[in-house]
C-alpha cells in the first residue's frame, strides 16, 4: 500500500497489553501510532493534535467508555471528520452496534482481534480518509476479495437505512449548533463593547454627583447604591466574557464556603425577595473546591428562577440543602445540593429541554427572560466536573439538583 504522507493513528485502550498488541499488529505499516490509556488521556492529546487519520478505540473502559469519549471528540469542529473504529467484545448485540453508529463509528472490530482483519480495516479507512476515487476502488477490491469482511458487509446492510437517518439528524443538529454559537458570539460582542460603555458613563456621572458639595446625604446614599450596582454589573460582564471566551483552568478552583456564596447571591436578590415576601430556608452547606464567581452566578440564577416562576397568589418558599454521597472509588466525595421551590413547576417531559440555550417552554411565554439562565448553570456545572438536573410537575413546584466533587481531580498526564 503506497502512502503519500504520514499517517497518524490514535489507539485508545485502558489495558497496556492491548495497546502493545495493536501496535505490534500495525508495525509493519509506516503508521505513527499514538497511544492513550483512557478516554480523558485521548481527549488531552486531541486538544493539541488534530492530524489523526483514524482512531481505534476500546468500548469498555472505566470512568469514560468509548461511546462517551467519541461524543466529546465529535463536539469539536476540528475533530469531527476523523473516523473511529470501535473495538468491542459484543459481536452480535444489535443495540451495542446501533449505539456505536449513533456515537459516530465508521466500523467495529470484534475481540479477540484478528490481526489480518485489523490491518485490512485500518488500511481501508486510511485510504477512505484521503477521499480519492482510485483508493476507493482499491478499497472495494480488498472488500470483495477478503472473505472475513463479507459477513460484516451483509450484517451492516440491514442497518444502512438507520445509519443514513442518523446522519441526516447529525447534519441538522450541526446546522442548529452553528446558529446557536453565532448567537453566543454576538452576545459576547455586546457584553464586551455595548454594555461596558454605558456602565463607565454611569460611574463617571455618579462620581460627579457625589463630588457636588450641595448634595444631601440622602442623595449621596442613593448615588452610592447606583455606583455599587454598576461595579457589580461590570464584574458580572467581565465574568461572563471570561466564561464565554476562555477555558477555565484548575488554578481557578478555591476552597470555598458555599454558605457565604449563597449569602452573596441572596444579597444581590434582596429587593426581589422582599417584593415577593419570599421565605428562603438554607440548611448548613459544605466547604468545597469551586470557582466562586461562577458558583455565585449559579445560585443567583437558580434562586432568581424560583422567584420568577412563583405562583401568583402564594408567597415563594425556597429550600436549599446538601447531601454527601459515598463514592465507590473512595477517592473524592460527591455533594448533592438541592434547591426546591413551591412555584408553578413544569411538565416532567421537559426536564432536559429547560437547560438548552435560548429554549423556552411555551407555557412560560408570559414570564420575562431570555432563556439563557439555566443553560449558563449547566455550563458552570460542566466547568466543575459536576452535573445539574431538574424535576417537577405543573403547579407542584420544581427541584434542581447540582452534583459537585468535594475536591477537583488533577489533570491527567499525556500518554504517548
């Protein structure tokens, strides 16, 4: 097989013996083999290197399996065209195969690995990746002349329509994702330019009023409130900018008392809480590693939501409490923080939709807002290697649960 350029292949498997086995099977070809011993290690390599022609990935891996890793890989524009061949022990389970195709697989290799079959398949997909007519013809010839591949071709024909349907859906999703990203870019631009300028003017004119000698103490008191609110707004805008444009490094995590963070969020909502006669009950919360500015924003959004989606004739009641989970691996404890309310709730079938950016439920159209608050909460929890879920019923209130590790893991070293 003639190679016109360097072919790099990423092999992902949690077992060192499997990595060595695959490397030795492929060593007679002039491929560059890069090895990763977990899904996370593979993602770390793919942050820096995009020029892989193919990824060979084990399905069964602890922590993050092959399908989950593939989902992360295909979220990135630069990586979405790299074909993935999954290696699995499940040779006859249609559900596993379908799940693999949904995750983006181009093919499967079944254990125990047939060395000749692996070499042929890798060769085929390397050639396919170059997208030339002559190489596609060679691929067809090899497929036709190799008996061990014939059976798989027949099995895959049955799934062909299903795979085509999935590809259509993926195309539609990609178009939608590009539109949402463009909308967020516009939002970030407004935050950085149009919002900052009037805030600066408010601060300047507030300072001028304070310096006037004939201003009364009462006027000065109100102007100071305006100045403080402006400073908070500038901080929020810069946090939002930093959040939307830059990745947040582990160094930003600080041991923090969640009681203090919730207290700060309540201070910002003081007027709304008084206006609605709201009762906020907070049980003792833990001290854990978080990014304080983002967690403050999360609690602000969730409590603000509870007030916004209140029942018309009932005073809002919000209860915040924590539970400590006992983990299986004993490495790090997980805390679950519950935020419950007695508001209008939502239909349980929409429990995932409410976290989608700019998606608003039709029953909420009379309530003000952009529909970005909960999607920001979801992004904040992803930055904390945690999760956020919601449950509720119409007119029965809602409960939001955030799960967050007590300590953040150190980034995994790159495996080559």
